[in-house]
């Protein structure tokens, strides 16, 4: 039987248990979860405030999740959330152990996930783009790049690695970072890794909470790969537009202004995704064989996460 909305809701409660493992949810964790849940249609009567206020019966929520693929995705999500900042605490590890045991996830899965997360650095080779002095030419080049990255991140969002689907979400982040650097170069800016990451994190992208929530949302049949594709396309499209605005100001735009612009552009991005479905499907068919091989090589340990991201970037 496919995963159900009830199992996805149980998965969100598992994430809450991880977030509250140390006794409280920090303001940073709360903001990350709020950003992550935007765009996710929660069941009627369910809110983040309500979820965080609950006393989660972890064992009961674990028993509600029976679909094997859902168990994989939710464990991936919980592991990512616990390890997304400075590393998992003892209390978070204890919760993860209960989830792993309850889902009957092999113990070596934690080792594999740890390797993938540890290797998930921004190792995508930088582009060499000459800045355009003509505004109309620059605008066209930026739009072309943003569309290219949006289409390919949509494919990754709908094409997870079985058992370790976190890998494709991390590759999406890698491509989004590369796109920010590329847009900066169109404006004549050399953007280092730290600056590019600060833009993503400031907009709520690339955080452990966002990746974890995306993992859970994608298990619902009515969402599934369609959600992953639309969410990845929409966030990439919006990031590209906001990055263009940011570099147009010489990097002086306020973060609050950028966040408002991003929320508006993300809705526009989802509409653009609907208009570009045929382009996404065509690119997916053209890339499917190579992605399947890369996914298999990554899971088997024949290539690292950084190698995976480099080779994925070459397909975009």
C-alpha cells in the first residue's frame, strides 16, 4: 500500500520529536521549520504551533508508519534534521535510534547517510561567465540560466535515490548555490561559497529543516514526485529572481526585502513549472539513464556525494 497523508503527518511528528529531543526548540530551529512548511498543505486543523505544542508519543507515531518507502524517507528526514547544525546531540541520537529500530532500518544506513551528509559540500565547479554590460542581454542570459537550473532541480526533486533520497535534495542545494554564483558573475560579481550560502540560508533554503520536511512531503501519493518537482523548480526559480535583484543593488538589498520577494517569486515559480512541464519531462527522459547510473554508483559507494553533485551539474 502507498504511503498515506496520516503517515506523512506521523512523519512530521517524528521530526518534532527530534527537534524537541533536547527539551526545547530554539528560535533558529522554529524559523527553519516555519520556512520549510511553507508550501506544504497541512491537514485541516494542523499547524506548526499545534505540532510543537504536542507531547509526541514517538512509539505510537512510529507504529502508524508502515509503508517501507515512507519509513526510509522519514528516517532520512529525521537523520538530516538531527545532523543539520553542529551535529546530533546524545538526546537526538537516542530518538534516531528509536526511529531506526522501530522502522527496522539497517544500522549501516546511518553510516551511509553520515557519509553523504559529510560529503555534501559545494564542490560543483564554478562557471566562468563574462559580465554583460547591456541590460537586455544580461536579463536574457540570467533568465536562461535560471530556467535551466529550475528545470534540472525539478528533475532531481522527482528522481530520488532509493533508500537515500536525501542525496538528490542535497544535489538540488548544490545546483542552487552554483546558480547564485552564476547570476553574480552576470553582474560582474565574484561570489564565494560563504556569500552564496548566506543568501540561501537567509531565504530558508538549504537548511536541514527544509530538506527534512521535503522528504516527508514527498511520500504522500497525491504529492509524491510531483511535489518534489514543483517545489524544487519553484524554489530555484524564486532564488534566481531574488539573486538577480540582489546583485542589481550591488549586494546591498536588505534580507527582509529579499525574503518577501522570494515568497512572492516562489508562487510565480510554481506557475512557471506548470507551463514548463513538457520541458521538464523532455530533460528528464534525456537524463534518466545517466541519473540512474549515478544514483546506483552513489548508493554503492563507488562515487562520493561531491562527485555525484559534480556529475549531476554537468547534465544541467
